[in-house]
């Protein structure tokens, strides 16, 4: 039996993750912004899986609501075994370059909201001396590219933040899992032309579940071959890199 | 991971300008802003071009696949249009419910089953799937949504059932299930030597057996002409304790696209003879899990690859049974003479239960469905001959199996086509629809 908290539950990867975890005696607490979508997921799971689910509506831009979300989650779940953070957006890079407000807003969702949520969660995990915190970031955080460096820098900030958090929480027996997916075919990337490097959300969810079951506390690339791709991209000397249109 | 959107017969080829994956029924993109014409696409089990929209846009509905409500007491289920029958079975069978009507594959969506008003082995008692639809919600390209039922937006309800996805996008549907005791069927197989025996068996069985279908050897000639196997069954009434232990179904993928020469007159004759002789006794009885009984071909994934790269056609017609089956006899003779056909030929008598759908295919009579490897003009010539026979007795062809029929044949099959035109959403179209509405050049 596992008690699982998912933030960003309506994201495509989170949905397939939830589907996999909605088995046996597991208890799920799902958090998302869109009320309709959240209740859609809840009804579907209730009919398919006959499992205990509670939902909470949260806009991650509303930092004041975090405590009430965590308190509700704790009172429903008791102990939190697994926390998955899956929310995020894919900002329009051009718009971010034109409008400061957009850049700040997008960075707020993709970096600050996660950092603040993690800081709050860390306290809970420290007290519990137990649990696993998994955060979906991106390979885009490994090196800044002109096509999406607002997104990339937010993900990169989270990656480094999680390194520190892992360092802090290891002595409490708490695992911190950084999940770096490559391209995933989801509503977030619906407007992008698809190529062979795109994976299905199911593949990513499967990889996350596997890493969680092994209680991994490290950075993982999903699918695994992205470690090689990003190694190559990171190895390109700046002189050459800057001439590329990546 | 580029996905190719094809039809089950792998013919005709189609290039789509765009495919839009739908994820939430509460968040469908504005259809009026799409530049091209659109068509909903579920799991692509239509054989010909009914699920294709060449040079235009497909709306992939496989992502809107969630359950909305399931009343385990009354057996009424409500789900999004992209849910597959396979997914529904997993939920309903353990709770003692089954589909009121199911086609021969479970890899179809609810939306597709409504759009093609599918039928099954119980057509003679239950009618079509559309007959059991309580209500559904239809989204028009104008952004307006209509809840349709037998009493609400009735005209749109009747046009959408069997409406080939042209009246708008079905968001969800609600339908009534039928109660069962367990997941098994009391199944019987009887060999018949000729069509007279087939008609006699159909007549005798139609009252006492809910499910009836026959396989027919379409290559046999002379004294073997019209031989086949007659399958009939009812839901088993045994208690759980008396049932065999369920075995997990085996799934074999058809591993490659077969070279077309493997299927010829000679191999077909052998394959058909083997199937006919696979049963030695005249009459066998047994208990069978619903999966192999209803969906025998689903255990071989992608069996459609067996006809080679050029793909294949399916020809399904229905003809009235008023003249002792003369028309069916003529059709089968025409096919066996041609030496074409395949080993997947299905014959069934259809009942008089009418469907609400104005463009629904099933009607009282006998239906024959069989596959033909694509041999280009030769195959089309054979179909033209078959069409003449179907026409001569006032029969019809089934659009979701079709890639060939002429505009004349379509209008002949569907007397209501003019009336149907009124309900088509101007933003919706399909390759089939443009084909059967082509004016003569």
C-alpha cells in the first residue's frame, strides 16, 4: 500500500503514471488547476479501478494555497510515500523575449512554483524520515539553446535545486528523483512537428514507476538514450555550439 | 514515433494535411478555425476510406477515452467517444454486464460504433448498436453542442447513428448494457454442406440462439458449393464455481507484411478446405470464453498485413431473403468462379429490428462479408458484377467496409441520402464521402 500525492495530475505523463499506480490498496491525492479535467480523471479512475482518490484544485501561481493543499493531503493520506510533481508549461520563447511579464510568469510556473512546493514538501519528508520526491524536469535544462532557453533555464534551475535538496534529505532516508524526459508526445508539444525522438507519455510513466520502485535518488533520463544525446550536446564546444541553430 | 493513419484494408493510401489529437472533451480546439475539412478517427478499423480524409485533417479521438458514469445496478454506462470496446469489456464483464451488440473486433471506439451503426452476431434479436444508444453529445464546428436522444434533437440523433462521422464530433455516449451470469458462451458449431442447409439451420436457430454467424467456403464449387460452419451460442447460465479457469488470451502479432503471391487460387482452396475439415464431427458443443467467441481475429494483431502491401478490400452486402436465397447463391457463384475471395467469408441472416439511423446499413435479409486481396482492376470488375446482383434485388453495401462503390451504388443503397445531406456539418467530410458524391465526368 502506497500513499501518493501527484501535483499536475492532468498532465499527460502524470495521467499515465496515475493509471499505473491506481492499483491495490494505494491511496491517491491528485492536485491540478482545472476542475473539469480533474473530476474527469477522478470519475474515470473510480469506474475503472475501484480505488480511493481525493482531488484538490490548486493554481501553482497561488503560493498562498500551498499549505492548505499539503495539510489536506496529509490529513487524507496520513504518511506521504511518493510525491510526483508533473506540472509545467512550454513557453513561447519569442513571446518571452518580447514581453518581460511573460518570461517572469513562465519562469514562475516552471521553476519557482516547483522550488517552493519542494521546500514545503521537504519539511514534511524530513519529519517523516521517509518518502520519495520525484520531479519531472527536462533534458532542456542540461544546456541552454536559443529556441527555448526560458524553459531550459527554469528546468536547469530546478535540476540544480534538486541536487541540493537530495544532498540535504539523504541523511533523513528521503529519496529525490529528478526525471529528465526527452521529447514527449503530449498536449504540451502538440504544435511541434513530431520525429523519431518523440516518446509516448506511457514510456516516461513506466520509467518513473520503475525508478520509484527501486527507490532511486538521482537524476534519470527517459528514455535512457537521452543521456547519450545530452552528453554529446553538452560536449559541443561553445564556439561551434553558438553557430548552430538549436 | 510518427504515427500513420491508415484504414484497416491499407487501401486506399491517404495523406493527411494534419492530425489533431484530442485529449479532453472539455477542451476541444475550435474546429471552425481549422483550415481544411475534418473527420473524427478512432482506431481505424473501417476497411476502406470511410475513416480517411485525404488532403484534409483527422481528429484523433483515441485520447478522449474516459469513463464518465457506470451504474452497476441498472447497467447504464456513459463514456467518452474514444473509449474502445476492449477497455469497456474489462470494466463491465467482471460486474456482470455485456455489450447489447458488439462487432467482430473489440478494437473499435464507441464513437466509431455509432458512426457506422455496427451490428453483430445477435442482429436477428437485438438489432444494431445504435438501437441501444440512449443519448450522446455532438459538437458541431460552430461550437454548439447538442445532446441527442430518441426524444431530444431527434433528427440529429437519427442522422448521426450510421452517419459516418459527418454530422459532427461525438463527445460522449450513454448506452444500456445487457446482464450476463459469467464471461462464457455455450457455443455450438455445426457443419453445413450447402446453402439449403444453412438457411434451414438459420431458420431453426434464430429463436433459441442469441448469437448466430457462419463461415462459408467461398472457393468451393460443384457438390461442395456453399459448404461451411454454422456457429451459434447463448450466454452461459452456469455459476462461477462450475466454470473453467480463465486462461489469459494469447496475442500473436502478424509479424510482417506478407508478399501478395502467397494468396492465390490454389492456397485459398487449401486454406478453406482445412478450415472446413478442422471440425470432424457434424455438430460440436462446448463452453467458450467470450473473447474467442466474439473476437476470434483479435488474437492475431495486425492480421490485415497478410494481404500484402497493396492492401485488400472487404465486400459486405445485404440482400433481402425473399426468393429462397437466389441472390446470395448468385453472388457466391460469381465469387467462386472468379477464384478470388479469401478464407474469411462470413454469412449471416439479419433480423427485422430496425435502427434509428437513417443511413444504417443492416436491414432484414442475408449479409455476406468477405475479403479480397487488392488485384486492382480485376477485383474492381468482380465487384461491379456483384454490385449488379445486389442492385437487382434491392440490396445494399456497407460503407465502413468499402473502398470502391460508385456514387450510383451508394445512392441506391441509401435511399435517405438526400435527407441525410441536411445534417452534415459543413466542416466535416471524408475520403469516402467525396468519392460517393463525385459527379460523373
